[in-house]
């Protein structure tokens, strides 16, 4: 065969290695004294983001770039809601912005992590892309992007690039070992409050709830067959001040039916804090309207 | 092969302070500390990176799954002792209290919805009460309790009270 013939495998391989070259200035290792090494992404000049879950409760860290340059860093803020921890450092380079295209199932993606003296790369496809979702900790994540790429706890939090070299977001270990991407737009949205205040405030009522079937006798009163039953009311919470009780069944918020936790979460986004919310409940088989003033959710 | 009462333990920590802490724990367990190269019975680590581990390893406060034993960061000497003996015997050790929940989405609406009464009946059922005792506790008749339990069995597709409790309690509670 003549040497001039193009070998598609070599072309693909070279294109992938080129993407790894694009990612390299973004990939950082984070060394927290007394803890294992973890990965993060240099998001902009002097700002690194990483996975918040299991990030140690230690303010100081050392951030090591792939070129070996190391910086002292400190945690600026943590958001369990979107699984983002932001670190500030001083004097880092400014990484090139890499804007991603809309993720599509089946498209190639590369997940990067920090490795001794460099970066590690993993290749796979975008497994699925869903609409915005809410985490258990109440954060809104712009897209449900799942990868068919395995990522170790050490690599978690590193940047994920698409085939064009665009930054999709940072990798996150999800339930049952599945790997999610926290999209770049979601990281951007929480970064400002994380850096200025150290946290992202979200709405809180002080309720533990469980979806229930509304008893037949009160379905017509309730106007729906499903609701959320209050299992517990936290002390000194907005719900306690509004005299809500365990056993009450929540059916609507601000006139909208709530039958799942996600529907409730939509009413408790950051802009809900301090505002009044009209709740409609069923108590002792009778409908009841209550106004609560939304409080601030504490990190648990 | 019998496990000796005093084990030979190697300690691998990521810094001097941790090394001291882990060594103290090993001492409290009454075991002997040896160098990693001296063919230990087991290794105690804080999850510090090591290329090769010379023996089954108990990791304290680590989250990676590659260790025979995983204990929470605040594990007491008694737990460390039990874990070291277990891994030396070739067993795998996990602490039940360890938070294993990862970053996850809010649960979708469950396929099977229970009524408030059915949820109420599950608690005494889980505590091993009889229908009569549950009825007294809830202020309803034993016949009504039986009715709700039959409905639970049907909805959850189970045939025993224990199964009903296991499935029913699995319905997720969220906090807001």
C-alpha cells in the first residue's frame, strides 16, 4: 500500500490526542493535606472547579497544573445542590474558552482527570441527554447528560470535552456508578454566588415529604388523586411557623399541582428565598390554604 | 490457617501525622507494626496512594473501592481491630453507617402510590406488632388494619409482612 493512503484509525487517534492537548491546560490535580489526590478543571483565570461530593472539609489545597506548575488554593464556596466546589488561586494562566455544541446521544466525548505529572484521558459516547433535572440536594442542573465512560473517584470533577473540543462540563459520579456531566452552563450559573458568598442559597420549607395517593373520599375536594404527604416538620422552620403538621397532604403550590419532589423543587429555586408561597393542603379530609415565607436551605 | 492473636500490621499513610494516628490505633488493638516489606498480615491505610499493597488492606476514610476493608474516618480501635482480623482472614469489610449516597436526582413519582393509612400501618408492621396491637396504636379496628395490609400486599406485589415493610419503607422521603 502506498504511504499516501489515509488510515482512518490513525486520523481518529490523532484527532483524539489533539483534543487531549486542548484539555491539558484545563486539567488540574487537587492535593488536600491528609487526603487522596483528586481532579478539577481550571475554569477561568484563578478559579478551579471540582466535584463537591466527598470533597474534604478542608479550606486549603494545592492545585497542580499538567505542566507541573503548582499554586496554593483555598475553597471559595461549595454547592452540594449542583455538586460544584469552587477554589480560588493566585496567578494561574487564563484557559482558552472552549464552547461546546449541544450534546447528543452517541456523540464521542472525552473525560479527563489529573494523573501523576500529567493528565489521564477516557473515551466513550454520550449515553443519553435529558432535560433539566433537580438533584436531591435541590440544585437545578440544566441537562441530564450521562456518559458511557467509567470515571474513578480520583478523576471525578475533571473536564469533559466533546468531539469538537468544546467543554461539556465536569464529570460527576452518580447513582450506581453512573457518570454524569454537570453542564458548563450550570457551573457558570453557580460560580458567581460561590465566589462572592461561598454558597448558593435555595428555598427551604422544613418538610420531609412522601408522594401519596389522596384517599378516595377527599379526591374531589383536593381536585387531584396524588399529593405529597408531610412526614415530618423541622423545628423553627418556615413550615413550623405556618403551623403545618405531619399527616397534612400538600396538593398545590402557587396554584400548581405538586405530585412529585421535582415539581416541589421547581418552586424553591434560589429566587424563591424570602418570598411568600401559597400552599394548598388536605388536613383531616378538609382543604386548607396556608401562606409560608420561604427560608434558606442549609447544606446537610 | 489460624489467624494469630497478635497480627503483624503495616501502616501506609499520606503524611506523618496520619502515620502516627494510624500507628496509635494499631497499638491500641495490641498488634505489632512492621515494615510493608516484612510480609505483614494486613495493612492499615488512610487511602494514601501505594503502587502495590503487600497484604489485604483496611482503609480509613477512603472512598475508593479497591480495599478489602473500608471504615469511616472516625472508626474506633475496636472496629479497626475487627476489620484487620477479618481482612487478614480473607474477608471483605464495609461499615454500614458509611454514607454511600452519591450525587443523584430526586426520585421520580413511584410507580405504586400508597394511601396515608397504608403508610401509617407500615410502621407498627415493621416493629413486629400484631394487627390487634397496631389497631390499638392507630385507633382503628383490627379489621381495618387487616384491610390496609391486604391492600399493601396487593399494591406492592408481596406475600409477607416482612416483604411489605421492606418494599413499602423503600418509598423515598425527600426533604425541602
